[in-house]
């Protein structure tokens, strides 16, 4: 009786489809009372020819299959359809009977059924949750392990999951500033103009390790960080009106401008840089800086194990290998932060010219 089983399943599932397309008034006008499902249906729809007979055969088959163990569910379904159904534009609709129809279908077909199977969206629990597990296999061949993390991981987001498997997170409003070179997700990593997980490409860039330190470290400031990665500091830094006047006007100079806003003047050759030789710890500009204005920063690094390990890590990176440096930063984040202070003092402030702008993080 497999054919009849399929016909009955389709017949009940058809009730869901009809309900999904329902329309008409929201009110509840008084409805006539019908004795059977087919009477209610044929009073609204065209039942000429053999249509009424087919309806009765279909309902008889459902009733027969329900006799042994689904009598209560069948009675509830029939009573609801014949009493609560309504006629809208020549179609008999019974959307109020969805619960009864689902209960009867679940009883007749214990394996479960999903009325929206194969629509391109996973409706099992790991997707929308509208259908039981295993009833929408075509759409749910894979699932998303990142659901509920506040980030859209479908193709329009991070791309880590198939379409329809991260439904709740992907209801976020789209970002109209994607791929403009600036991270526009919430602070501290971005401008906050877009929701988390909606500007993935721009926000995948290296983050800034110098955020919220009172100094703008984006290109218009110290240049240690990428554009859009030090938003809080760069939003408050007033531009310096004394740039390129040959005098450092940041706090270490005249103090007329904020830190990181008069880079050209403040990176001018210092006493150590006048040596014209980079040298090492025993001579040249490096030795001069280590013993003088960069001594505090050097001490802070040598006393910090993480900073020492970070220094060992970057020494192994070849020139121009930014990926290697990023990996070192990820492995020794605290050390990288401490080292950056020494790096800025040595290679940006004291030995910029002598050592050929050898800063790891950029000046």
C-alpha cells in the first residue's frame, strides 16, 4: 500500500501549502457547518465531474489509516477543517488547522514530514527549526556550527556556512560600506556604522594592538595601524596646524599638538640619528638610542618575557614577510604591544634615517 501511503501524505501536506497561500479578511464571519471535509471543500471549490468522488476516496483512505492508532488526531483534524475552514476566492482554506494537520501527519508518518523541504533553506533544527530532524535532507546536507554567535556565517557574511544554515544571525541589516578598505563593524575594531559580521572582508584585516591608548595609530596618526582599526583614538585626535614647520609639536616637543599628529616634524633626525650609522648595541644610532631616550622602552621589553619571545619571533621573519610578523603578533600579543613602544622610539623617533625606517610596525 505504499502508493496509497504517499497519496495520503501528499493530501495532508497539501493542506499546509493551501494555508501558506491564504488571504482574505482578518475577521471571523460566521461560518456554515458542514458534515464532512469534502462537503466543506466542495461548497467552496468546483467539485464537478469526479472531483468530489476523488475527495471522498482520499478522506476515506485517511480515515481507514487512522483507525488503529490515530483516531483522536483524525477526529480533531476533520472537525477543525469542516468547522473552521473558510472560502476565499474559490479556494477552501483552513490555516487555523495547521496544528491538527501536523499532528495527524506525524501520527500517520512517524518518520516526519517537512512541507517546505527542498526550497533551498535548511528547515531542520540546525536551520530554521520549522521541521523535525531528517525531514529536509536536501537543504540540510551540511549545517552551520556557528549559529547564534551574532555573526552571519552564510555566503553573504563570513562564508563559513551554506545558505540557510545560519538564519537568525543573517537577519542582520546589510552593510552599504563593504570592501571600502575600512572596517565598519562595531568598535573597537571598526567605525560602528554596520552590524557585527556584515563587513567581513574589511574587518578581516589585521587589528590594531594600540587601541584606546589616547594616540591615533591609523595612517593619519602614528601609522602603526590600518585605516579604521583605531577608531576611538582617531576620532578624538585634533589635527595639528603646525605640521611640517621643522619643529616637533607633539607632547615630546612643544606640546601644541596631540601625539601622532605631527609625524613628519617629530621624526626628524635626532642627536643619535646624526651619527649616520645604524650600528648595533655596541655602536651607532641603536647604541645611542638604547643608552639614551629609548632606555625606558628597552628595559620594559627586556623585563617582559612575552616581549622577549616576540622579538625572537620577528627576528626569524624575512624582510617584507608581513604574514610572519602578523603571526608573531597573534602568538605574543602582549609582547608585541610592549615591543611596539620600543620600536617606535628606536626606529621612528631616534634612528629613522640612520636605520632606514626599519620599524616593524611602520612609522
